């Protein structure tokens, strides 16, 4: 393989005569020519693993291999052997014995919390010790799914919500079962992947998206193993209204731009897993001003039936009791503001506001409603209070497309 | 292990709450259908499985619970609840028993404008504007007093409201404000276009980051008038999602937003407070403290309760104070009592919103501080606390100091305290300025010979002519010649400084202004055009040397300028000088700490 680019780079670097010791490469995008065909290949480092994709949609094609050879510098060596099956760093410290250790640690945590009860768990040293044990056993850095579990559990223990805490612990118990299973099934593999990332040797199921227009309607910081570990952005595909989450761990890179923004996604990967599905935007263009027709389209794809919304929510939470954090864009048929905000659909089903989380945003939302603003659509995270489906408001817009981020 | 088909939910919730170790109410093994000798681990697994299954199946099965609909009623405590006086009970939002909106008496509104809290002053300014629209109904003298106050007020904290109201004034102040308004519109339009190019990839330079300091301050002073796209871009920088602005510039941008009132900034500020640390968090807290929004108080409280860094806690305490929550007062008091050099300035600033007359004795000690920045901040804090007992201490300090900035701050403080005493119904202390402080020495009579005067005037006149013709170098040579002929004559030096300032040759303007200041400081400080040109020259030169990495020199320049009486300089320039001074000062402290 020709390495003229590398040689030219070395010459240029020598001419510059400077170095940047603190720099680290997070992502490379390059044009690779193989047999006269040029494809754009993107290599990025995520959670210690290299993710490869080329613009022909392959992640193991000839262009990707050529790019990997270039980066690995194999073409310069006499003993240029193909790269071996190197295990990802996320899993390096989590081989079979450690998997069972993690399963045991999760069981220990479940037992510790249920033994003392949710009301006292926040003061219980045994619960703290069990949580520390989970973090210690897991790979470093803490995988995002596991981190989010820790963040959510701490939050629910602090707020003293037994129902939600039970649901979060149920998800952890299912992970423990999946880690112990001797013959992994598709379901168990998918669960493990959602929590801990891709297992070495397994092929991640990734859906590739091309040429989509999306609008980011909201973003928030979420706690993980540390407070404010992940910035989550909510992107809505204008084609069919699919909602994706783009997670940006603290200090890590993700797509750039303000909120709201319209992005034209040239290439993106979508991971199957808990709702909303995680997206990794690889090639994109940002438009900081969302055009009126895009806002209109967003209104068209908003959910209108709250019965269907409830059913979807139930299904998603059943599948991933811990990690599912469904987000929705709703267009209420009408709104009532007597004792509090209630959105009503055309069939008379109601949706209330979640008032225990994001209290300030709820108050701000009420202030704006009292000023006479009428939301045409409302975007927010779905949750449940008692037996009712609720929405925690993140953003809304009026029929004139006046967008407000809460 | 056998499973019961229908576990009792009340029992499940009880076990979840109280724990499976607590068997007083019922036996969890029996309720959950586990074997009597089942291990806790099995019982726990069965408990969460049953609870989660039941809970998820129940979602949406009942009609809406009224409890879930109820309006959340927890609001931050009302501002100034502790102060029972008229000013303490005066509501800015129209919700209290006495509201600024209800005041019709123009002198009272003017007194609130001088002595009220930031929210009260904003409300007072809006009310004053409303009253001026009802002009036939109010006496001419009151109209004149109001117009004069609006034209002369130099309060950067309410700069946005002030700028808007000034555009409605008649005469020169109105024209000046409308010109400024046009300048802002041009700047906003150019910035919007630059932002579009930035995100389109046509430009790799972030447009707000590269603006000169005073232009950035001018642009950001009027955030409510900015287009949504510009505001969203600012939010992206604040949140660190622009991809190129360094952390120090994010801190600088947040500091520039300290007096912004736009609610559209709140989500980004909340995100920074939730996720950032140190200086970034402190500046975001100061900005959020000034915005009247229900999201601000819960965010500040939550962060204050979990922060352990002194710098963060002081800023959060001050921001909470702006929302009427004084939970951080003991800590700020304690820092002032300990007199730790690194935290005095921040603590005094926080005391502006937290302090009451009980704290004036503690604050007044810093009026004599050797560091002028600390002394000036102490005077500002005393002006906000407005305790009549410090009048003597301030008058004494006025007499002993020769630093114009401190004297100017004391003059403003004395006026604010007098206004507050008036509003409280106390005996108003009449301040006899002829007795306060040392009077400026009368200018010495000219000792120049007649030929020196004549030739001096000739050179000066020729310099003006060359300037008109655009020959700056020749003009400067003539001005130098005139200055040489008459050693005590300030006009050629001013001409030289102004010529260099107009030509953006700030490094050359500085020595000319310095020589002019040595000869006749009051003349420059009292002339708005001269003081603006001088302040801008120092500011821009400081920015130039800062870009070259010579922060110590930049800090020296800004610090030197801040010792002058800058009350007649534009608010944006004063604000930017102070902001830059704070940033450079903190950088120096960080360097000292890291070196240690």
C-alpha cells in the first residue's frame, strides 16, 4: 500500500519543528482509495475500542482494512502481519471470572438494598460498600450502562421511591443472570452489550443511517458513577419521528452545535438497546437556525395518541427496566390548566406533568403557560407516577414555531 | 422455590421500604412464596422481580391521579423577607404588599433607583419609563430630575434597561443612545452572519470570542434583543459544544454575562452549574443569580449543598443571596473574618447580595485595605448594605485617599446610603461635599513666556491641521513640539493621545495619556470623550499584550486604569475592564498556587 501521505506528513512535521505532547487522537476520517474506488473511512476511539465505518456502509471492508493498516503502520514493516484479534480495553479486565464477580457484586448490591429497605438505604454502609464493589469489579472507565444504573439507583434511593428502585434493581438482576449464562443467547448478549459495551469477538449489531435530517430538541446532564457523568442530547429524525439519544461522557467528544439545531446526518450508527436508541453521529452538517418547515415537520411527527404512548412506554420499560429512559415528542389535542397541567389527546386520554424531577423546569413551564403561551408540541422524558404516565418537560414550541428550552 | 401468583402489593411496598430483614409486619419469604430457609439473596431477587412486574403492568390502568396533576408550589423565599422596612418589603415583581409598579411618586422611584437591590432598580427603571410616558400628569421639575438621572446614571447592572430608556430621551442624551442602539444593531447583525458562516464551515474563527472586549460587552449587555440563533450559539459556547473556544474564554464569556437577564440563557447556565467545577461554575452561578427564573434557585441550592470548594461555595452563596436565600451568609462572614487574601474579593462581592446592616462593621474594615480593588469592592458592598453608621468611616477614607477610583466609589456609596436612609424614613444625612475630602489643588498660574505661548499655539494649531489632513506623524511631531515649548500644557498631549487612539495605535496612545494625566487628571476624568478614549486605549492595549501571553503586563494596564475615576466612561468599557482585571487576577493567583 502506498504511504505517500505518511511520508509527506513526516516531512511537514519536521519542517514545523514543534511537538504537542499533550495531544491525543480521538477520531480520524480519511479518504481511502482501493482499486480506483474512493471511500471515506472514519476510525474513532470509544470506551477504549476502535470503531470503524466506511461510507460504503461496511465496517470490515477493504477500505476499512486499508485504513487500519495505515494507522497501525503495518505497511512500513517487514514483518507486516495482519492485526490479531486484540480484545477491547473495556473487556480486558472483565474476562470470564470477572464476569461472575460482577454478577456476584450486583447480587450483593440487590441484597444489601432490599435487606435494609429503601427508606434506610441512603444511610446504610452496607449499600455504599456494595456499590463501591460494583464499581471496582467493573472495567475502568465504568461502562456507560453500568454507570447510569449506579446514578439512577442513587437518585431513587435518595428520593425514597421504592417502585422505581425495585425496577432499577430488577434490571441489574437480569444483567447478573445474563452474565452467568453459559450459552449466551441473542437476548442475553444484547442485554450485556447495552450495559457493558461490545464483548470481544462478538460483532456489534449496528444500524447505519445515511442522509437523514434531525433536530436536537433538548439536552441534559445525567448522573452516572459520578454526578453529571453524561450529557445526553435528544435527536428527532424528521423522516419518521424516531427519537435517538446521543450520549457524550464528560470530557469526551460528540457532535457539535447548539440546542436546538438541525443536523443533516451523512452517516450515523444506531445501537439497538434501551429506549431511546443510542446514536453515534459520524458525518454531519450543523444548521444552527432550524427552518420553519422543519419545525412544521417536527409537529407532524409528534405522538398524538397517549394510549399508544403508554403501551410503548410499558413495553420499553419491561425490556430494560434500568436503562430505558423513554423520551417523547407529543402534540396534545388540548390542554387543561385547572389544578395543574394536563395534556389530553383526541380520545380523551390524559398525560400529566412529572413534578418530582426537574422542579425548576416545571415551574418555568407553568410561568410560561400562565403568560398565555400554548404549546403545539412538548418534548420530554416519560416517566410514571403511581399508575399514571407522566412527562418531564424539556422543551416546547407554539404553533408559530417559537421554541423554548426548559 | 414456588411462586405465588398474586403477591400483595401493599406487602411488597412495605418490604421494599422497610427491608426484608424487618419481619415485624409479615414474613417476606411467605408472602413472596419462597422456601422458609431461602437465602436473603433469593428473597431479594424475588421481591424486586415481583414488584417490578406488578408495577410495570399497572402503568396506565387507572385514570389520572389528581396528586400527579397538582401544581408544584415550592417557590424560592421572597426577596428581602428579613428586612421589615419599606425597601425590604418592596416587591419588584408586583407580588408583595408594596410593589414598585404601584409607586407614582417620581422622587421615590429615583431613590429606589439609587438604593434598591438589582431587581428593585430594574423595576424602578421600568416604572420611571412608564411615568415619563404620562408626562402631562407629573410636574415638570420631576420630569427634569428623572431625565437627568436617566442620562447620568452609570449603573452597569441595569445597563440593558438603561440603554433602552435612554433612546426615548429628548436631546443629546437621546441621540447618543440612539446612535449606540444603531451601533449595537450593526454589531448584532454582523455577529449573526459570522455565526452562520462559522457553523457552515466557511470560517474556523468563533466570532464572539474574537470580538474586542468593549464590543463583546456591548453585544452581551442586550441579550434579550439578540436573535435566537445568536443566543443559541452563546449557549453552545457556555456548554462547551462549539468545539474550539478554550476554557478561559468560556469563563470570560460567562463573566460578561454577569448582568444578563435573559431567561433563554438559563438552560445552558444550569447545565454548567450541574456539570462544571471551579471558576467556570462560579461565573455561571453569578450569571444565574441575576436572572429571575424559577429554575435558578433549585439549581443553585442543589449545587451549594454538594460543593466543597470554597471558590464555588462563595459564588453560589452570593447567587443565592440574589434570590433572597441567605444560607451561605455564615460561611461568607467567616471567610471575611479569616481575611484570606485569595477569597476576600469574592466574599465581599457575595456580601453585596447577602449582607445586612449587621455585617457593615465587618465589611468597613476592608475600606482601608492596601489593595485598591478590595477597597473599592468593600465600598460597593457598603453601598448595597446602606447602613448609615458607616457614613463617617467612608467620609474619612474619602479625605485620606488619593486614588480617584476609590473616591468615585465612595461618592456613589454615600449617595446610595443617603437615598436608602430616605426610603427607610430615617433622617437623611446631608453630605457637605465642600467639607468632605481634600479639595483639588488650584492649577498653578502659567509661567510660560509669551514667545513660548505663541509658538506653542502655532504648533498646536498646525498639529490639528495635519490631523485633519490625515498626516498623523506630522501632527504628532507638532504636538510634541507644542508640549516641549509649554511644559504644563495638557492640550497637545491630549491631542496626541486621541490621534493615536483613533488610529488604533494603543501602545503609542498610552504614554501620551499618561503624561496628560500627570498634568491634569481631573480634566480627563471629567470629560466623557477623553475618558472613554483613554479607557479604551488601555483596554485594547491590555488585550493585545494578553494575546502575546504577557498577562502580567495586561493586568498592570487594566489595574492602572481601574484606579482612575471612570464614572464618565461607557458602562461597557468599565464592565469589561473590571471583568478582565478579575480574570487576570485569578490567573495570577492560580499561577502562584501552582508554583507553590
